[in-house]
C-alpha cells in the first residue's frame, strides 16, 4: 500500500516543543476547533475558508489541554493547565462560565450523548460528572492510580470508560457510580510524556470499547463483560496514541508515535488506507458530513485529509446507527436561546472569572426533562438524577445486536429525552453555592439571609438593610444544609433538598418575636422535596416536588394542602396573598416556557387571580415577587420587568426593559421595586449574580416602558403618562378593597388626588409637545383625558398663547360638553333620590300636584350653586354620590371635602344664603328643605363670565320657573 503525505497549516505556536493538541469538527462541518497545551488560546477556524483568520478565545491563563463539544454543537467545553473547566457558547465563542475547578491540570473532557452531563478528569484523583443544566457535581468517580488521560461515555448513557497514564482501563456504571470492570496494564504507560495520551473510544452502537494496546495495536473489549473480542494489528511500529471511530462504526482511524495514521475496516480487521506525517498526530476527528478526517500534530499544525475511505467502499457517514431511546437533542443548558439558570441550589468549584446560578437536580425535578416508565418513579436525590437506570448488565441477544447494526432498536431503557426544556424551580433572591464563599439564601427589599458552608455545617446570618426597622437576629448554625429561605418583618423560613437515608426534606420557621418560648418549629417531608418557600401575614407556605402547596400557620399548624396543576417554578408572599408560578404545559419546541401563575388569599381561602405568565421569547423567569405597594411583578432573563394590573380585566404591563440601558458588560440582578423605581444589583459580565461579601450596593433605575420611537421625541413624557395612569388605577383598586373591609380611605384618596394632579401636569406638557409638533388631533385627544377643570382651562390658555384659535375653540367645546354631562348626571341623580324625601318635608301650602316638576326646579337651583373660579374639583375617578339633605350649618361655613362619606338625610331649617358665601357646602333656601351638594368636577361659578354658557341657561330656566 502506497504511503501518502500531506501538508499541514499552523494553528498554534509550540516553540518547537511537542505538546498535546486537540481538534474537533462541529455538527455542521462549518467550523474546526483547535487547542494546544502550550497555548492558552482556543482557535475556531472556518472549515469552508481555511485562509480566513480564525476566532481566538483567550479565557484560560495556561495552555488548553483538552476540548469537548456538545452533541448539538451549541456548547464548547475546555480544560486547561490552569485547573479550570470553562464553557462557551458555540460557534459564537461567548464565554459562559467556569463550570468546575480542579487542584491539578485537566487532561480529558467528554459530553454524554444528550449533552446533559460533562465528565472531566486529569491529574487529580477522581472524575467529576458535572450536570450541565445547573453546574452541580452529580458524582465523583474515584479509583484510578495515575492521571486520567481519556474519558468516553457509552452512547447508551449507561457506562463510562476511562483510561489513565499507567495503562489501567476502568468501566463505571453511571447509575450507582460503581466500578464494574477494571483492566490493569492493558494500555501503554504515558506518565512520562503528556504530549501523546492513551487512546480510548466506544463504538457508535455502544457494543464495544476500543483501547490502544501494548503491542502497537488496538484491542476491542465487550460492552458488558469486558472480554477481549479482537485486535487490530497492522503496520504501526510504535504504540497507538489516538483513535477515532467513524460515525457509522465501520471504520476506525488510528495514529501512532511512528507518525502514521491508518484507516481500518473494522469488520475485515485490516487497514485500508494510510497517511504519513512529519510529526506524530495526537488528535483526529471525522467530518460529520462527508469523507474527510481532520488531524493535528504535536507541533500545533492541522489539516484535513479528504477522501479518507476509497470511493469504492461504503461512505463513513452511511448507515449511522440510531439509538431511539437516547436522542441527541443537545445541551439543555445552551440550546438555541440563552436560558437563565435558576438561582437556588448548589454549584461546586467555581473559578474566579464567572459564576452561574444553579440548582441541584433531583429525579422528580428531572421529570420536566425526561419521560419515565411507570416503574421508574423512585426518588434519586444523591445528585445522579441525570443518570439513567440500568436494569441489567447482561449481554444483549444476538438478535438484539443485529437490530442495532441495522439501526432498528426497540427502546428498553426507561429514559427518553424530550425535545424541549422546562425551567427548573428557583427561590427569588437566592444565589448558588460556591465552595468557601458566602452565598445569599434570600435577598429582598427588607434584608438578606446569608450562608457559608464549613466542615459539614453552615453558618447563617440575617441582616436588615435598615437596622432600626427590624430586630437584631442572632446567627444560627445550620446542620440541615438549607439552600433556600424567605424573609419578612415577622420571621424567616428555611428549606433544604432531600437528604439522608430516608430521603427527607426539612422546612423550618424562626419567628423574630414571640410571647412564648420555643416558638421555632420544623417539619420533615419524606420522599418529598421542598422547591420554593414563601412568607406572609401569619402564614408560611412551601411548594414541593409532588406539586403540593402546603400552608402552615405562624405557630406551625398545618392549615391547608393544595394540589397544583403542574411543577412549581417559584413562589412569593405579601400580606394575605400568596403567589405561585408553575408550568402549565411542556415548553414549546423553541424552549419557550409555558407558565401559569395563581394568587391565593390565605386569610379567606380564595383564589382571586389566575392566568398565564408572559415571558419574552427565548427567556426564562429569573425573579418573581410583589412590589412595596403589593403589586405582583416578574422579571425575566431578557431584562423585562412586568407588573400585573387590573386594567383590561387583569393584564401584565412591561414596566421596564434593560435593552435600552443594559451594557454588554453589565447584568441586572433583580431585588424589588416600588411605584417609581426598580431596585437591582449591577453585576459585571460574565457574573450573573452578586457576591455576598463585600455587601452589594443597590442600584435604583427609573421605570422604562418599551415604547416605540415617537415622532414628537417625547418618549419620556409618554412613559410618565402611562406609568402614572397605571399607578392611579392601582390606587383606585386599593381604595375599593379598603372600602370593602370598612377601613378609612382618606390617605389613599389624598394620594389619588395628588396622582391625578401630577398626571394632568404631564398631559399638559404632552399637549405642548403636540402643538409644537403640529399634532393637533393628538392634542385634542389628550385634553379629553384631563381630570381637573383647572387643567382644561390651563390647556385653553396654553393653545391660546401658542396662537392656535381653532384648537382653543375645540378645547372650549370639550369643556362645555363636560360641564353639560356632569350637570345632566347630577339632575338624574336628584330625580331618582328626592321625590320621597321632598314629600315628607313639604309645607302645608306647598303645591299638591306636579311634585316631580317642583323637585326638578329645586334641583336646578341646587346645581346652579357652583364652586368659585380656581377651586379644584374632586378627582374624576371618585364615584358620584347622591345629593342629600344635611344638618343645618352656620351661615358661611364650608362643607367637608369632596371625599366625605354620605351623610344621613335629615330635616333642616330654612336659612338665607349670605351674599359672600363660598365653597362646596353653600346652603340655599329651597322650600323648606336644605340641600348639601357634593363637589362637581368642572363646576365653576359663571358670575364673572358674560358669554352664554350652560350655567346661564340654567339661570334662565330658574327665572322662568319662578
């Protein structure tokens, strides 16, 4: 067989020193990724145009020793001599996080078939199995005596194979973490030189594992029994240092220290092609689409070997085996859109460059990602929830193997990966666990709860932002391992995930003040895990993995247990209201979350609000809570804050968007909000949450509704207009609720009046902008929204000063129409309320017939009594109240404000109206009954106006009736 040679191009400068280099293809075959242990940068090359300058990723401080790409090519993992494992988005290359850290250099990385788990090993003692969804360490596999140089997941995700520098191969069962086979001294010893490593790889159908042998060959071992099946021995004169299976498993490429690469036909057990190179090839990768092989040598030079398999033979991509029970839907953490990780739980061994929000995954929580057989509902809370259940280690039948080769497999495993990802549960205001660092269990507008793990227990501290507002709470020692908490003025509640042999989750409540001793209490939940906790007035709530909402009293009485419709996402409380977010349906194929929220009134056992929770497409929920005024709010990973209002029978309004404010190097970590400001903590990218030490500083941001660019350039005024309207609507709802329980509403009514006045000022400024921009129709629409008569008259003066007589005339017409409507409404109220009382109070000489006409006359006279010029009217949102007789008052005395409650109807004596009487409570001698009229918006005396108006017409009507 003729030996050919090919030229390579430089990817990394190794300064003449042999170094271990890595090369990968992406799924689309559009990019080639390379790295070298002597270069701290990663290169992403354009496979279609190799002459283009590659993209460099420079996040490591030392040489990059290994790479791994998720099966769907959306996430790149890298290990380095700096002892960190980093994740990047691919192909963009954006740095995401330090997923874990070792104490010694890392040598090998490998993703499982679904991309949900990353195995990492190196000079440290142990292989870490890392959950890529939340960054938690699912398990550490220990048993190797030398540096781990190769790791490979079984395509069926049941086993993991590893090889070390002293030549030992171990096969692990993922479910239990146990070693099922140990093959000692079967691979070359590479402890003296890490520029080439021992080779290891599973066949694509998962039936055997290939290992570089001691006799310059490749040995195949059986999947289940680890028996030696056969060897591939040919023209290699030195040990094999790397091997790569073709996608269909028909061919295998091997490289040796003799600088040769051989292509083998596995079925025939013979080499069919070879290539000679100037340096030893330390890594290879088959092209996903086509007949080509990418190679890189120990000097950092790479190239693509085209037509690897002779054209007369079967293509290496033809007849790829499919495992229907293990779909490769790709890395859940970095699918097509960026999904914000949850913020409650644990993550281990983060580096200093980045931190990610995490939450430990359990078997129950994994139901959101996977479908199980009915027999596989046992809880697994030891961090191995992503590991499938292994029913047997027996070899499959011959028929079964034939079926695998033909690509027809009957699913026998209990694990089936779905195509969409459902967001994990999280606790608002919590940050992930960091080894040796303090973290937040809760951070809200009131204060914070921090925890730091130390020697098997944690030290928990509770601090209030305003030290004079809350009591000083002594620190506590946590032996339960609490991962979530909630805090309010009355106390704090803590919960932990399932632990121990009985698989129990603990819920504990600590009040800050109590008249009795030993008022602290705790609850244990067996085979049930607390996912979120919340506090309110005299109640404690916990939502569990069984979709139970458990409500306790402040003293620990189990009051209610409610079944929810879907898996919980988060929960929060305010006063008597408890809000819970849950999944209403599986997420869409685009991974858009289908969430539902429910608001419970704990005190009266009702559910006043329920509906869908909107999210920005491609985002997930990152914060959920109530504003300081009690308004339900949500914040998603795209930086959009929404509040729930009573407008349009209950709608979510986007009150803030970070897109116009956010800088690339900043992330917003939500804390809370009030009626005018958003409170958050700015985190420097790539950090997504703050550190507990030093104490973070709150940043206040104005509400910024995502408005379209206005042709007037008045987005600020329009934003203020919408926010004020929403705030006014909220105050109105609170007034109605307060009146419903019989409480005083004076302060709320004053706040509403001030808000209306501020809203009118904003509208007047908008009218001025419209007039300057020649948008007169819009100005006319705005003047109709003014609440106070004084504001309308101010608008008339404004347009008159701007020399817009036509607009001023229209404004005058609008004012008169408003006055006419108010007067008509008052007359209708009089006609429906006065006949009975008027009959009872008529003098003996009063007319006996035409009583309705008589009442109408008196009503007109009453309406004629109006406020003096400049008097502000009552807010327009206050319901009109019937005009009723009141007790006799002293001459010239002012009546109570327009918000006074209705007074009881009484007979009153005749009095004569003084000529200088002013105000809202002026009395008029009408027959023998005295009337008190509540203030009338837009009602004003016409004594100083000579022009004909509605009030002039009413006076004439009065005169004619007289």
